[in-house]
C-alpha cells in the first residue's frame, strides 16, 4: 500500500478544521497510519521546504508552519498520493476547484490550510522527516 504525508497547517488548526479535513480522507477509504499534533521547530520547517530555499517566498513558508501547531499525518491506500492531491486541490489559487479542501477553506496562497506530498519520493522524504521514530508505537492510530 502506498503512503503519503499530509499536514494541516497552523491556519487550519487555528480555524478548527482538523476533524473536517481528516473526515475527507477517511470518507475516501484511506487509512490513518500516524498522527502528531506539534509545534514545528524552525530546523524541521527549513528541512521540509529545503527544495524551495532559493525562492523569495521561502521565509514566508517557514514562518507560516512555525507560527502555530500543525497536525502531521501519514495516510495509506491505493494511489493515495494522487487521490489526496485531488482532495486537497491545486497550490495555485486560480486553479482551486470547488469541493477541494483549498477551495473550501483556504484564504490565500500563503494560508492554504494544508500540505500534501506530491510524489512517492517526497512522501518517503516527508514521512521520514516528520516521523523519524517510525510509525510503530508512536502514532495515534485510529484503526
């Protein structure tokens, strides 16, 4: 089974969207394999966004996910990466389709409520970064 990393960002946590967002993935038949509620350290944020380090918006990305607690999750299922990306919606606000999480809840590109891995490679990297201890025994497994 394929796994992906999903993070509800501080604006989603602050606006009490956690259960609504988790429900969207559960209703699509995915399995929650790991969950953490945490305040992100700057070093983790920088590592998470390291591929964007040279961009002008890198400081804003790091500032955003360190501004409050996040919910870091690992979801599992068939084609979970592609399917979760469809549920989440495009990064570009001009391409947000009705019914996606971002179209329904995002305020602007910088406050778009959620992050999801965009490939198998990034999912593996992000899961290892956010769950370095692994998933066995450390997660809040709901199943």
